[in-house]
C-alpha cells in the first residue's frame, strides 16, 4: 500500500517558502504570491516555474545565498501539523502488524531542497517535488523540475507502475496489466488539502483508491471548504490535519490498511480454487 501526500497545507501550515525563505529575502507572503500571480497571467506561464524563478531573482537582489545547503537549512524552520513527526513510523508499524507494507511518497509543488531539511524527509521512499538545477559552484541557477497540479498525477502512475526514474518516460507510459502493477490503485491513498490536489483526488478515487482532504484545524470555514470536495465527488472524506494516534485521519488510514489486508486475504482464498 502506498500513501502519497501533498505538503503545503497538508503536512504543514501554509507554503513552505513562507516559514524561512521569504523572511530571509525580506518579503511578505502576500506580496510575493501576488507578484507570482501577476507574472503568471502576464506571461501566460506555468505558476510553479514563475515562483521558482522569482525566488532566485529576489534572493539575488537581496544578497541571500541559494545553495543546496541554504535551502535545506530553511526546511528546519518548518512547523509541521500536530502528530506528523511520529505518524510515518506509527502507520508503517500498524500496516506491518496487519501484513501490509505501507510506503510513503511526497507529491508536492513545493521545493524538494527545502523539504530535505525537514525532520520527516527520511520517511519517504520517493520525493516528487519541484527542484532547482545547481551550477558548478553549487548555486541554484534554474528550475530543473516543476510539479504543478496536473503533472502531479504522473507521479501517482509512477508509484502504481514502479517507475521511479524521472529521466525515463518510457516505463511510466508502457502498457502494464493492472494485475501486474507493483502498487494497484485500490491500494493507493492520496492526502491533500486544496484545489491543486483535485486531479490527484479524482484520479485515485476513480481508480478505486482512497482520497482524503485535510484542512487546518481550529480554523473558521476550513471544514466547510474541505467538505465541498466531498459534495463535488472528489474525495471520500475531509478531516482535520491532525496526525496523532486516534485522530479522525489516523482512524481512516488504519481502516484502509485493514481493508487492503482483507482484500489480499480474500484474493488468496479465491486463488486457491475449489476445495
């Protein structure tokens, strides 16, 4: 079983750049993202590429270093939602006890280099997030990979087919019978929080997996907005982004692990044939 997560607003509040990078360059989040929106519209560009380019331009203007280690150091300042720290080991352990191997994946439009500095980076089998290309001096020079709301679905197919080499598009596009795919979609969970996650929500739900919308706890109007994803048929449920043992999210994911285990047991019995 695979659980794929968005990051911004899903595992931590807000956008990851807002925790340390934007304060370092002396910009308010609202001002930075407004400029991203303006440039995106003006140039009819990809919003992820625009924000990555703007990060480098603003950092250069402010004399702020943008080496790989600089980004990673900023990731340490990110405050995760309650329970996230021990979530991965706990859920993996629960799955193991039920005979289910649970693997965690990140599918995010945020920066892979910043995420690498978080305390949970080592918990993921693969990290699919927007990345910079670095020059011979180790300085970020250009966006190398932009993960936007539609390309996110590509990485779910990579998980489904076991095609993890991003430089090789042949395997992810290769026809593979559903029964021969390493992680069937009905064993995939996607957890996200916003409109950029809608294609992933729909893909996983329509392919028989579990789609879960989370929202910032104790925030006025947050549940109502997330409930719209249920009304629109995009997710199975909407729960607070609380990852502690016994939380709504915890119970949903454990129940899904139980369902995966039960399907596997039934499949095993049926494959034995008449007795």
